[in-house]
C-alpha cells in the first residue's frame, strides 16, 4: 500500500511534520500532523539509522555517512567521517553529529563543517 511502512528505523519531527525512515521502501515517509495524513514521501539513497529535522530540511544518517534533503531533494552528502555516527540532532538550522571515536560535528545550513 502507498502509505504502508516497511522496516521503519527512526523518526524526527519539525514544524508539524513527522519524518519516518521507511527503509524497507527506500524512502522517507512524511506524516503531516495538521492534515492528519501521509504526504510527500520521497526516495532516499542512504538507508537511515538516524534522522534529524530542522527548518524544512532533513538529515538521514547511518553508521558511516549522511545525506541532507530539502523538500525531498538531496542537497548534500558526506561519507567516511572519523568513526561511526552514534547520533544526530537538528536545531535552528544546524545539524550536530557525534561519532564513536569522540568526534563532534556541526553542519550549518550552507553545509560547512563536515567533509
């Protein structure tokens, strides 16, 4: 079914939208809490273990890489950070990531800070 989840692994919320890493369908499913309906699912290349959202963008990350999408369009990607990613957060237009080798990254809206 169009809105059926498969292999969901993570959630993030921003501005009334819940983003779901729908890995079994290789996409991000989007649930609009105001409309109370699924809307605007979009395909992803990297299957996410972690999701973070801020200011109409979404970061999806697995152990070794990340991608950032704006309105369903991939705008940035990075691979092979120093160590495996252990978590992410998005706050006021900046994404923050930590790795298991004690590295901390801040990735601003212009995508500087990682790479």
